C-alpha cells in the first residue's frame, strides 16, 4: 500500500513543479530514480520467477541504465542496456538500441510505491516473459582506492592469508604484502589420473590463515558440472581433496566452514572442511561472481556485468552496494578478498585477454 506521506510529497512536487521563466508555464518535476535497485519478478503464466538488478542514472526526466536479470527456472541471465523517461512517480523504459542493436524488445513500466520501492511489470520478448516485479533501492556505500598494483599474467582469483595476499594467475601463484608488493611466487603441481605434475592454478581461493583451498572444475559426460576442492599448503603441496556437486564460482572461509558460490541454485552453500554439506543461504545477485566472508557474518560478491560490490547478510538480503573502480571497456572482475581492514579487488586491465590485471587496495565504508 502506498504511504499517505509519500503520496503527499509526490503531490506537493507535482503542484510546485518547476516554472519555465520564459513562458510562465509549469512543468512537472521528475522524482530521482538514480541508484541501484534489486528485487524479484514472477510470471505466473509461465510459472517462472527470478531476480534482477537495475542501475539507473537520471538527467531531468530522461533515464539510462543497465539491467541484469536471472531466471530461477531456466538459469538464464540477461544483460540489457535500457533508456526511458520519468513522469512524476512513474518510470517507463525500453531497450537502448543505440548501445547494442537488439533483435528483440523489452518494455518495463513501474511506479514508486514509496521512496525506496518500485513495482510494475515488464515484457521480455526474447524469453516470452510477461512478469510483475517489485524492487527496492539499495543502500549505496563508499569506496576509496588506497593503492594498486599491476599483475602479469592475468589474475584468476585472490585471497588473504595471515597478513599476505595470495594471487592465482594464469601461470602461477604470487604472494604479496599489503603494501602491496610481490615477495614470492609458487608453482603447484597436481596429478589427474595417470597424468602427473600438471601445473594448476585456481579460479577461486579461500584460506584459514594456515592452508588454502582452490577448485578444479570437472564434469561427467552428459551429466552435471561439479568441482574438485583442493586443500593445499603454502609450500604448494596438495593435502586433501573432496568434491562438491556444483561448479563453484567463489570460495570463502568463515572461521569454521567453507562456503561455495553456487550460481546454479543462486545460493552460497556451506561445507565443513571435509566436504560435508551443512546448509545454504540465498544469493539474490543475478550475476554474482567470487565470494568473501567478513567477521560481521556478511558475505561479499562481485557483479560480473554491473561491476558492483555487494554486501549480503546471512539471511541472503543485500545490505549495501558499492561502485568498484572503473576500467577499460568490457573489463571483467576476477577477485575479492578482505585482510581484516581493507578489501582487495582485482579486475582485467588489458585489451588483450590474459595479458594482465590490476589489484586495488580499498577502504570500504
């Protein structure tokens, strides 16, 4: 239900709208829709539901932005550039074909139900979706870049361990101080079946301060993907392995258990350090990649498309969103870590795939 106070404010804005000095005519003030909004949608006809995030920038009554949504039924993710207009409390957007020549249509109509929530419907013709939705405006936190360092070859993942930053690259592992500066490197060799001494680097990393965990994606022919989780020492010796029943997109250690980002179930799944599944929480970020855990019992992940940092509570609700340092066109995020004081964020930093990355030291508040 729309609050009376919000309707009163909207009415006042309408009646006291901007006056054109040259004509004396009144023009309706558009409310500010700028921000990152997140929520869920439902298509009852198709029995489909999902989650989506939309980032909106506004100039007077014109809006532009990017929308990422994911279906819980098909597991498909869509990344759409949008544009539209605002009139009072109403928002209308469609695809921004000037950015990308889309071959389908997307139409969204919504209204503010209060200053922090939008409700409406959209039609997504590429998947024949006709859905209703409700989204809320996320709290926007602040990030300050403290320092940075370039790494070659490209980074795959990062984690903090006992005051050091461990970096998995396409070739080997680097160990960095928090200055930051590279102080050592490591090669990890593994055996797979009859093949021995294969050089291995991990696309995900976690640590308890003493040992590290990484993953080796695998699959069964005509079956589901899964991951081999490898526990290894700081000398590069594999100590233990176990399997989890999905391809992980991020690992984190909470002081007792391992958590794996399961994008197929849109969850963070909890395992003890022997691989026994103990529970899960929802992750409502549609393009989540990489995972970190902090002592306040919150999880942190990156947005693959929107390039945002998300803080997620133990209940699965997004607490805050943060704008990450921007990079070259079409760069992608490759890691997030927390050292107890600062966050570390890595992204691709080259127009040539695999050539190099940059790691930022961040103050997040």
